[in-house]
C-alpha cells in the first residue's frame, strides 16, 4: 500500500484505529544520515509498552491504583519513504493484546478526542457543516439524507442486494466497485491445512501479478495480502472472488460494519442557534 506522506499514513492509521476501537501514538522514526530527513516511521497502538514492575501490585499503596494503560501491545504500522510523495507500507501488525473499545467510547480515546463527534471526517457528499442557523442545518441534513438513499444494484448477486439494503450510499458504492471488479478475477486453491485454505488470485488474462487470500472455514474469515479490509473495513475484490468460489452468497455478520449502516442516526440539538452534535456511530473512514 502506498501513501503520499508520513502524515497521510498517520491519518489513515488513525482512521483504521477509530473503526476498530483503539488509539494510536507515534513510534520510532529513522532519518537519512545524508539529508537528515525522515525516511521511515512507525505508528503504534497507544497501549504499547508496559508498566514498570515496581509500580505493579505495590503493597505500600495509599491512593487507589489507576487503571492500567499499557499492555505491551504489538499492533503497529511501519512505512518507508521510497521517493517523492511515495511512502510504502513495509510492516503491519494488527493483533492486539487487550480488549478493543466499543464505538461509544472511541471518540474519547487520545488520538480521536480532537475530532468532533459529528462525522466531519466523512468524505462523501453529505458532510455535515451546520454552524449557526437552524435553516442551514436543515439544508445540510437534507443533503445528508439524500446521500444515504439506497443505491442501485448492478450484478443482482445476493451479497450486493444485502449491502444495498444495509450500507450508506458512499460505502456501498465502494463495495460495489470491488464486487464488480472481482468478476474479472480467478482464484485457485494452492494449499489446504485443516480449516485453513490458501488461494492464489489473479486478474483474468494477467498472471503477472497475484494476491494471496487465506480463508478459515470454521471462522468464516478471509485475509488478503492487499490489506484493504484491514484499512477500510470493506472486503476487497480478491476476497470476494474467493467467497464466490466457495458459494458464500451472503456477507457473514461479522463483516458488516455498524458505522457504515444506513440506520445509524445522527442526533442534533439546537441550543440558542448553536449546534451541538452527538453521533451514535463510530467513524466513517476515508474510502480510497
């Protein structure tokens, strides 16, 4: 995966953290010995590291023990600069050593608290930007609802009908793009080990570039080397063609992201012509 800058990488990882349920912090960075410019950066889960043993289980403690914040979490992302406006993902650890936060607690995590609860990070046409008057806010609400109308299906596949009913228009259109593209790909099983099967996925007529998709039949979960789902929480075309090969006609429930659903409501209060927004949903991550 490619990013335009290290700050763009940070923004992407923070979006991913919001959708999953954790906070991020800046990790190590490496500078060029010649130019002294940053050439690689790490962004970590905020619960990385560990508490010193002398502070754990103290018998002489007077004040109540503070909630533990460090769990030695290894989740992180690392990018390396390979040219102008070209930062390449070289490492991605997604496993956490702690419980992830629920959507209602995510906005209060450290790397997210500067973001308004009204989803101004949403990159679709329906970004709420109400500021002073009741009339302008109603106009924005109308625009918001318009973009959340049901989209038109193209393939008549059951999985497309399913998500057209569930997802907002901007998110569904991205899923639809991947679904339609998946019909131009082929998947070949290369390995089977118990419940885990591995597939080589290539575009029809082009065998020069391939992706590896692993699928666990007992958990009904897929992982692709393109890492699209890990970043934007939408199945990629490579995973979708494997689903089709396995005759999985409907998206399993654990792949349906609640923040993307059309029935997530935005509650807005009007107090002396000032707008105070409160969102029930988590983040609408930027779709690439």
